[in-house]
C-alpha cells in the first residue's frame, strides 16, 4: 500500500511540474486575413493555398490535406511565414518570441469539403490552440 501511495505521489508531482510552465492556453478561430495577438506577438491566417481533403460521404484512397499560410509577427514586425499542412496529424509549431515560448497546435480547417460544392476562400476558418510557456531566459 505504501508503494502505491509513493507511486501516486510521484505521478502527481511530475504532472504538476510538467504543467507549471504553461501560462496561458488560447483556443482561437481565425478567418482569412484575421490576426490573433498575445504579448505583442501575433499570428495571422494569411490564406488557404489548397484543399484536397476527401469530401464528406465519399470513399477515398487518400484522406487528402489542406495547405494554409500563416504569418508570425514579433512586436508588430513580420518575423516569418509558415506553411501549415493539415492532414489529420497533429502538427505543432514551436516558436520563441522574445522571452516567451509558444506552441501552436490543433490546426483544423472548416468547413469540411462536400462533393460538388466549391468553398470560397473567404469562407474558410482556421481553428488552432496557442499555448504560451514561460521562457528559459
């Protein structure tokens, strides 16, 4: 019984230490051209380059993918452009901006394609999660 208690205590301590460095988590949705900012840093959903995801109610050999561009800004100054491939795998971008570390993950693109329906580029929405972590500086 004592060993079980010690193991539980170690697990709880490890989990609390691992989560200690996360300051904020933001679940956001952006339309093309929209920007989300935190601490003078921001991400902009620039555009959808392509969307070859398998439409709803269709059997496909390949699930397909969507490719989107996002721009990253640090203190209002353009830092870099990132190509994001959305294909069912959980891609994460890890960025260091100033004294903060950010993990951007959970990329999802809506609406999901339907057969014989064209989606205008301005109707897309990009969902993502931004985790702000304390930097090591």
